[in-house]
């Protein structure tokens, strides 16, 4: 009986991992972006002209991570970066037409579906799931790993799998 529960639990974990991988591959195929890059681009679009620090705080990502992601988005022409008029130390970000088009091509993010469905659950069930996942994290010796609130596996600074740069996969930039 215990072995059956262990196997069923491992299968459930594997299904979650595979759903995350599949979602990431679909996103990369449609846009050339990773989930973290889409989230940063969405936040830039939502905020209008904004700073990397605001994006980092809003997404609960590290400042260095956001800077790395922004570098990639600027390199492929999905975002712009310029110095502030009053404070030259401040970098202001904005989304480009190409960036908006990439967001329009993007399928729904797995984590957006999760958040919508999770928040519809009763509070007691949300708390129960959180407690179980925190305990699972401990069992896997992963409780000390820093992780952004993002449903994606691996390093959030990475380019899409098997891709060296966004420029090589973006239909908007490959013709340039």
C-alpha cells in the first residue's frame, strides 16, 4: 500500500514537471521566449515606461535576473532601454511593437492557468496544498533553493532549450 502511494505521488510530480516542460516548449515555439521572459515583457507592457527595479519587485525576481532577461529582450528588439531624463542613473524600459506582437502570439502561460484555478479554491484547500508542497520540497532537499514564483523548471535566466539566442528563433528578428 505504501509503495502504491509513493508511486502515485512520483507520477503526479512527473506529470507536473512534464506539463511545465511542454508549456515551455510551446511558448518557445510560438515566441522564442521563455516563461520568465514573457512575464518580464508582460510586466513592462502593463507598467508602461518602467524600471528594472520595479519589474523585479513586482515579479519577485532578483534584480540581476531581471537585468539578464531585459538584456535578451532588448537584443531581439522586444523592449527598449534608455536613460532617464532627470536621473541619468535610472534606466527606463518600454515594450516595442515587436514585443507586443510576440505577446499576442504567446499561448496562455501554465502558471496563469494555475493561479486562476488555485485562487478559486477555498482558502483551507489552498493552505493544505501549500503545506503539502512545502513538505515535499523538504523531502526532496529543495527547501533551501531560492525560487521565483514561476512555474518553469531550471534556471530562469536561460534561453529556450536548444536555442542559443532569441534572435535565432524569433520570426520578427530573423529576417533582419
